[in-house]
C-alpha cells in the first residue's frame, strides 16, 4: 500500500477590522481548501474591532484561532500572528478575499520545488473576473502599480515567473526567509509593506514568484475604502520606502509625490505633506549613514520650499536640526498669570525646573514679572528668559488682571499675539488653562487646573496634543463641561517639608487673598472668633494665622484686615502677605492645625478647591488638615485618618475643638497626614513631567506612525 506524502504545515493569517460581514466567505473558502486539515492552522487577528467580530468567530468558526490586537494596525497584526504561528510557511490572506480550493496547494508546491523561493503569490482577480494583481510593476519615480490591474484575463499572465514584489492580499512566505530578514516594518502601518518586504528578501538573494494557477478573488479595499485611507498611506509609504532603501532618490520622489499634485479643487495636499515630512526625515536618518542623511535631508527640505508655507517649512527645518542633534528642543511656557503668587505659578515653575537640563526653555508672560521676587516666594529659580507679549486692553478687565472671557471673536482675538509667539517653539505649554490661545508649535501641551472658561468661537483647548489635569475633580468637570478627557493626571508638586521645629498652638491657613473671596478668609475669622467666645481657653492659648499672596491695594485684603480688627484683641489673628518660601516653611513647621474652606457655601464647581496644594504642604509638616468636604480635598484627605472634611462652619469649629482637646488624636492624625502627603511629592511630580516630555522629545525626533483612526478621522491634518 502506497504511503501518503505529508504536506508541510502552513499558518494562514487573516487580519480584520470590523470585517464580520466579509469573514464568512473568506473563512469558508479556507475550510474548503484541498489541503490536509492536520497541516493547516488559521489565525484571525482582530484589530480592535467594534462589530462583534471575535464573538462571531468563536461561535461560528471555532477552528480558527483568534488573536486580539490592541489597535488597528495591519502590519502589527500580521507580525503578531507570525510570532504566534507554527507553520513552515505563513500564508497572508485579506479578509475581503476568497481563494480557490487549489490555491494553497499550488503555492506550496511551487515553494517546495526551490529552497530559495521566499514568497509566492497567485493570480488575484476581482469578483467580475478582471485582473487585480499578478505581482507589482515599478513605474517612473518609484510609483508602483499592480501588474494587469483592471485588464480582462485573457491568459496574458499565465506563466510562472519571478517578479519584483507581490501583494500580501493572498500570498505565501517561507518562515525561514522571514526569520532571515525580519518581519513586516510596522512603520508602514498598511500598504507598501509588501513591497518593502519583497525588496528586503530579494536583496538577500531570495526569490519572489508569481504563479498563475493559484487563484484568489478580491473585493479590492473593501475595508480601507470605507475609511478613506488608501491615498494617504500609499503615498506616505512610497516616501518611507525611498528614505529606507533609495535615499538618493528621495528628493526627486518628494517632488513627484501625489501629495504635491493638485486636487480636483485646485489645491495641493499640503497638510498631508506637512504631516508626512517629519516621518520621512526620521526614516532617512534611521536607515542610512548620518553624512548621507544630512545631505539628502537638506535636499528634501529644498524640494519642499515651494510646497509648504514658510512657517511650516521653518518649523520642519528646526525639527530636522533637533533630529540630527544639532540643537536642543525649544519649549515655550505661557502663563498669563505668571506675575501672580499662587499654586498655579508654583506648578509651572517646578515644571520648567524639571525640564531645564533637556530643553531650551523660555517663559511667555503678558505683564512684567519680578523674577527675583518670584524666586524668593516659590523657592525656585526663575532664571529662564521671560518673553513679554503685551495684550490689548480688550483682554484686560482691570489693571494687572487678564480676563479670557473677553475674547469671543476669533477674528479679533487679543491672544493671537501669544498664538503667533507659540509658532517659534518646538513644544508649547499653555500652563494656566487659557483656552483662547490657538497653539501653532509642532506639539502643544495644555495644563488645566479647572475648566473655568466657556466654549465659544475663540476656544481652542481641543487643539492641543496633550492635556494635563491636576486632579480627578478637574478631570471630571473637564469631561462634563468641555467633553474632553485629559491625557495625563499630574498632581501639583509639594515640597514644603524638611524643617522639624517645636510645634506651637497655631491654626494656619495658606491661600491667596483673592478679590472674589473664594478662599474664605472672612469666614475663617468669624469661625475662630466664635470658637474663642464660646471657649475662652482657645483664645488664650491658640492663634489663627492667615497667610497668602496678595496684589497691592487689594480690596478683599482690606476687608479681611477690618474683620480682624473688629474681632478684637481677645481673638488672636495674624495676617501675613507675600512672605518668602523660607518663612512659609517655618510657619508650616510650627503649626498644628490647618484650615482650608474654599468651596463652603458655594454651588458653582469652579468655586471649589480644584486640588489643594497648601493642604498637602501642611500635611507634609505634620499639620492636621481640616478642610471643606468638596473639590480636590477629597482626593487628598483620607477622612478621619489623615485629616478631616467638614460641611459647615459649625463642623469646622467642632472638629477643631476635638483636636485641641485630644492631643493624642492630634498627634496620631498628624503622623498619618505626613505619610499620606508622600503621594503628592515634588519628586513624583518631576518624575511624571520628565517622563511625559521625554516621550514628547522622542516623538519629536522619531515621530510614531499615524494611526488609521487619525487618518480616517482627518485629525492628523487639522490646521494649527
């Protein structure tokens, strides 16, 4: 009895994205293949589908192995499947293709005849019988076309022959060949990856064949046509291919790119070209020796002179210099309230300090800043250049105060001067949530302590690449009011610890004396006065200290001082304004109890404490916080363990008296508060800021490939 010849094991890989309607025909054709079941494995890679693809496969095609890819990336999906497959050969098959029953046997038979055959593809037809592809054909300037595309099949491609490259729509590759040259280049995302793969294989001496008797039928671009991505990725990836393999041809390839051609509306696709150019330059630098990359990159920039606007071209030249390591990345940090003294300013100063060694930094302000006073008050060096960009009076509601709500008309936006300034930096940080500034740098970061500005025609918060929130409270309200989700949550930097001094009977409050009275110093004076009247011993042994920054001639501060005088000598209250960081540290170190009432008797969410930096500063110094139960304070204080949250002035007095009367509770809570404060340290802040900007720096020098969703949604081409 004749022994049946064994067949080599083959792994068929089918990537899919929301292709449930297409998969049945594809998988049914695989099931009908004239090939031993025992020598065949089918792997379907679900590219983050939302149409129930995985569930459909498990119920109807349990013999197909399903892998999940976290994002819709065709190349990555195939690589994932290759790494998990076990066959001697890997067959690639699009989800919108079906194969004849002899398709696989014919491909394997050809590959088995010659060990130098790396890949082989058959005749790929459209459903109506016309030719889709019989391999690829190179056109002038490295444009590529499928051989025979659209022709009637009259037998003109009925010979097995060697070709330059083949389509992964329906093709077989030898695993050892893939191991020899590496897997698909994921920079390509989708399209042209097969041309790159075939080129690498042929350069290593492998053969790429076309075999007409292996027939597949293809519903061309059934998925990508719906997404509208083929034009962009085909033209982008042609330039990546040139940068990788034929760098000297790249400038000419750019000049003859379809991105430089006119649309049917008579406009060039400059937005696509601007989006692609940094990736092409990075691929060039990655793929060839630096001297050659420098020379070719300069020629590419010269070629782009007539295609890109001067500002975009200038930014691209600066980016290329940074890629080459010829200069540091420049960072512009804008704070319209930099002249104030507050937690937001400490946030931005610490951010700049964390970045000083990696970047060239410049501050942008609208009003003069006393750098020496700022350094003294915050304990941080303000030694970077400060660019003052004056604003017209239409942006100011009073001397020294800027009101973004006054900017409503984008045609007469007083903050356009800041927007124009932002174009001069590689990275632009809008550090104090001013939504009226449209960013024009390559990458932009928006720091939002609270979404307190209304959306209008001059609102640009959604134009920023990265949004940072300082607390979960702010993040919730950003989603509710603006419909935006932050990319990062970075709690403010708290670094007021270090001094261990004998404690005194001091109740401390540290907050700005804001004109709106939102920090509630007047309410604290009333609460302390009543506490002293009801319990005279408190007034004899305890003091209330109200400390904070204030502008000269503050009307609210005058009312606070008047209220202090009205309370009388038996109510010991000290008011301290604009003290330095060293003096403030001593004050925290000697105080026992900390009051913070921002948000009490308020209903508007912006009137609550968005985080509570001073609360954490107090906790770092073994000072027990008693704060209003709202806003960001709930994120800081573990109620009853590391501090207390109260809902009224009565609750404030009752809790404070309890702490005064129970020294053991005071000490125990102070220790817990100090431990809790470590979660909000300046070191953690600096680490998160450094990690974020290291990532932005890496993306700036080596841009990641765009996602299919970005291209399909046109968010990649949104004008600055």
